[in-house]
C-alpha cells in the first residue's frame, strides 16, 4: 500500500468517525488502525478476510461500526470477541480502550495467524488471540462477549447468550431479524436492548443480559 492509499484511508476513517458522532482518536490510535487496514488489504489477497476493502466503505462499515460498540463497554475489564475474523470489532476496540483486555476468539488457523501478526505490528499489549470454537471455549471469565458477522450466528449464539451469568453481557452487531431469531430460542429472563448504528438503516447493536 502506498502513502497515498494510507492517507486516503486515514481521511476516510476520520470522516467516518465524525459522521458516527464518535470522539476523535489520537494520532497514535489512528496510525494503528491505518496499519491494520494496510495489513488487511495485503493479507486479503491471499486469504479471504473480508469482501469490503475499499477505503471509504471499510472505514465506515468495519472500523467506525466497530468503534461505535465502545460506547457500550461500560466498566468491562475483559472482552471476548467471538469469531473475530479480520479483527472486527476486537482490534478497533483494543485500540480505543487500551485499559481493557480484548481477546479475539477465531477458529480459523489462517485468520488467527493474521490476528497475531496484527497484534505484534500494532503493539497491542491488551490484545490476545485464541484459536478455538466458541462451543469448546470457556467464556465465563469475560465481562462482555461480542460478535459481528459470525458465520452460523443463529445456530451458535443462542446457547452462549442463554448461559450468561448475572455479571455478563453479550454485545451483538446485527440486523433486527437475527435478534428476533435468537430471542425466540432463549429464556425470557434474558433481556435485550437495542441501539441503532449510525449511518445505517438496518444495523443494530443488541445488548443481551440476564435479569436479576
């Protein structure tokens, strides 16, 4: 990627963040996300990380979208990103909140390798990668679980959401129809609140938690 392409993405990222009504990132944070985008576009030629690589679309649909979830982390100290893929929302959240331990859970070996390379390249001391499926991973030690664009989400997530403890929350980036399909499969003691994602007519963040 050329310096011009870096600059194009940096401008697009700053515009997307402003359009979402989010706080500006520091120069260091912006540089980290520019580097991640540079790695993403390079690796995407070899492995299928994402179909969205154009700078403006990626800045809005991947990065600003992921950063928006930072509003709902609250006092979480440990966050697990289920099916992290290219690192969304895990890497933008780790850049945004260096005080929070973010773990990317990814079953695909090649994607896990990318995530580990990104951790080193971005010097993210608060970012960890675990290569495993959710069904075989112990998530009880995390305050907040999150997921965005997970394959088979309707099949995989209801059991995890249903097993949330009273101190845990699940933050799901999704469309309304997925929320409905999940709530049909979990007990009524799990409550859900939704927040529309800016600049989108169909995207929501749903926060699942156990009443009482």
